């Protein structure tokens, strides 16, 4: 196939085709539809099978095809747009701006790849990336897939213990890291956390490549740590060709929380991911080559992987990498960047908008936003007042989109690139995206709910479209058990979200069916936080629940039974222990997992068979009725909770 084309002619809809018909075709004529979409990608060797469904619930996409993600994101654009910015790095933390054109990115990625290759990194090896939002983080991701290796980015906000768990699971050959990040003007050293994680971890890495930003002193461990600046200077002109990999070859793993304490390594393929992202850039985000995409997430999350790094670069767009807060130096900063870089598509989270809402509204009016076509929001429920407020403030369409780390790209949204007449509805993320066969099922009977406004579990029919998780890293059993075993005899993927559909086909998400909570768009397992709280020696028992919060959507609250009640006999004792427990969570997970409050009680509400009554705890915290408590073992436990919360 011709490798030099950038924008193939594929059926993307032109407004003449109505969306339900377009979507139905993507399901009924699955292979034909995805064969067309696959033309958006350069294939080194063409695939022979669009989707291999011989081994459900596993599915293999574009079997027989060979490609390279880095080639598609970088190399193929160089002849057409060598001088166009590829990465625009803006740090309001270090007051730095740096632009790398596609030509420069092509060279830098090869330098990083040369450094990694010199450390023995090759096809199938894991490279763990623990970095702040700096260009080298994106360059390391691209260099890894260039070599046919698999990256595993760990969010920079995670502390040593969480990092160690991920190192043990991913067993990387090399880790790429930095001396420090910065948040709100405060330097956050990374290297000591990494050293501690490597000390705790049973898996020992051969090499650490360290990017020294000069923010924090970071000693190098002899024989293990390599200074990137030095190593780079030795490989300035090295050419590192792309390693062609099978379409089914993993490109990365990314850890996400579930109901157990152990995070799952979501494993993504290469070919399916490239095709799905390229299609979404056009059909949903309406992003065109040469335009600028600004996604305010972090490369440590799936939104960052898909829409800071791969999506925009696959589309030949310029992508902004932003290190900093949305309100520093003031709440105009993002809009200033929109004006300066003529951003055409922006992608953020409802929490960030709620943060802006508390600031001077004039900040949103100061800059020329005429280049901006849409603002996309995702990661957590988008409440109506927030959607309305930002829509009115910037005068642009606000497009909600619902998806998960597992799926890699939106399940529900409003793909106006296919049908510009599609309408949004406040409170609804929209319609199933092409390829997603969404069904609402009764949680008890598994029966499909086809009438409007029936609440059911949102599920996806087999096979999942390209780009979704292949499996859980090194744990096929967990993949099948977790996602595909909720409904006997039905090969359906459980999202663990409640949903409903209205009469016009708009879908609504009504919260999780499991014990996972969502804090400021970040998914956290209550079990994971409970384990971190239990690491404090004073804790005998703990329950963590997610409670509605005006700013962050939800926050975690912990209820603790202590070993020695005298420690929490008075206010001073309670305050001191609460602070210690929060610090323990900071050390175990990182501030991202810290409960907003820790309450002390003598007993937790449980059923007579010992099951924690989480919904009742949550109801008490949110000031709601607790519902049926006939199975409760100790009825005074609820009163204790109420007293603790009100104290
Ligand atoms: P994560 O994998 O961390 O992105 O979290 C995915 C979960 O976040 C989903 O299963 C939903 O519970 C929630 N979520 C993501 N996007 C939305 C959205 N647009 N509306 C409602 N909930 C969302």
C-alpha cells in the first residue's frame, strides 16, 4: 500500500447519511466498515483478516498486518509537514515553552530510541515511564513503540508503593524517569520515589534513564542510572528504523483500578488502536491535519495516551503538552493558549471546568477563541449546570464523551464529523460510537432492556471494536472473569456502569455498579484505598466510600476502627491520627488517593454474614436515607457513623 498518503478517502459521512444508519452498518457490516477505516493507517504489510473471532471473548484485529505506531504518528508526516509543530510544550510551572516540529520530533525520537536500544530494549520488552508532563515523556513513549517494545506509563502522582506494584507486574527492562515534576509552583521530586519503589519491588530493572530538568538534586546510582542528556549527546546522528510489528502486537499496558486492591494492566494492541484513534480524530473530534489539539489531561491516564499523544499525531495535528494548573497564573491561561496556538479542538474534564467556574468569569472572555470548534469533556459524569455554564461562557458546543481506560477511545458521544446535524442533550454523553454494540441489561436476569428510560447495566456485545483492551497483562483469566462473566451464557462485556437510553437514543450514565469511585475524573478502587489506610499500624478495620462532591464529582471518605480507642478519645487525638493516616495514603498511593476525611467509629455497619454495607455508609455521608437495614448486624453502627460525620 502507498505509505505516503496522509488522508485517505474513506467513508466518514458527509452529513447526507443519518447517524443511526451509519452506526448500524458499522455493526452489521463490521469487516467492510473497519477495512475502510484501516486505510487511514500506513501498513507495512497488509492484513488478511479484519477481525478474528475464533476465540471469544478474545478478538484479534487486522490479523496478518504489520505496522509501526511511531511510523504512523511521526515518520509518515515528515515529508508533508516537516516544519509544522508536532509537540507544543508549555509549562507554567517552569515558565518554559518549547516547540518541536515533526522533523525535529522525528530526530528526537530516534535519539531516545538509540539510547533505549543501547540498553538492550527491543521487540516485546517493557519500558516503564514515570515522568511529569514534559516532551521527553512523549518522546519516550514514541521511541518505545518505534523499537517494537511496550510502554507502561505510570502517572507521576503515584507514590512509591503504587509504582512498585506496577513495576512488579510490568517487569520492565528499563525505566525512563525525571528528577522532578512541579505542581502549583511546588517542586515534586520523582527520583527518591522511584529509588524507593525499586527498593521495595521484587523486580529489579537493569537501567534507569533519567531526564534531569534541574529542578531537584537527583543522584545517579552507579551502574544502573543513565543521565539522558549525556547519553543523548552520544547518539545525536543515529538512525533507528521502525521495527515492524504485527497488528496484534501490544503497544502498551496501562494500569487501572478495579474492585480488588491489585490494579489491572490494560493491554492494548497496535493495529486496532491506530485505526480506531485515527477514525475518532476525524469522526468525533473533527480534527484536521495541520490544526492544533489541546488535551489538558496527563500522559499517565488513558485520555493522555489517546488524545495528547497518539490521536493528534496520527492525524498530523499539533498537540499541546501542558504542565501546570488551569488557574495559574490565572484562569485565562488555557484560553490564552487557545488563542496563541489557534487551537481547534480542546479536550478536558468536568472537574477542571468546575475549578474554572469558581474563578473570575472575565478570564474566559479575554481571549479570541475563534479557532476553537468544540470543547470535549470526559472522564466523569458531566453535570448539567457545568455543561451549561461553560457552553454559555465560551459560546462553543460542549461535547461529553463516555469511555474507560479499557476501551481506549469513546464508547458514547456525538460524532458530528459523521453527521453534523446530531444534537447534544444536557446530561447525556450521546450515542454509541461506530463499532460499539451497546446494550442495556437487567442486572438480575440479564434480559435486554429495550424500552426508553429503563435503567440497566451498560454492556458491549462481542467483539469489542478495535482499540479496546486485548486482555489484562499476563492474566487472561482475570480478563475473562472480570469483564465477560457477569451474565451467564452471554458473551457481553460489562462496563460496570448503570445506564439508560431515552426515546431519541441519547444514553445517560447513572454511576458505577461496583465499588469503584471517580475522583476528579480519576478512577480509584475503594479496596485499594482501604489497603493503603490499613498500612497505618493504628488501624484495625476500615471502610472507604465515594461521596458526592461539588467540585471533584466524588471524594473518598474513610471510616476507621482503631486498635486502641484512647488514641481517638478527643478532638486533638482524632485530628492527629487523621493527618497521620492521610500521610500514610500519600506514601502508599499518592495524594490522588487521599481520603478527604477520616472518621473514627467503634464498629462498621455490616450484614450478619460480615458484608460491609457500603451503600448505607455512602447514604449517611450524603445525608440520604439508608434504605433497608434488616440484615445489619449491629444497628448502633449507623448511629455511630452519623455522629462521626456530624461531629
Ligand atoms: P477511567 O477508566 O479511569 O477513565 O474511568 C472510566 C469510568 O469513568 C467509567 O466507567 C465511568 O464510570 C466514568 N466516566 C468516564 N467518562 C464518563 C462520562 N462522560 N460520563 C459519566 N461517567 C464517565
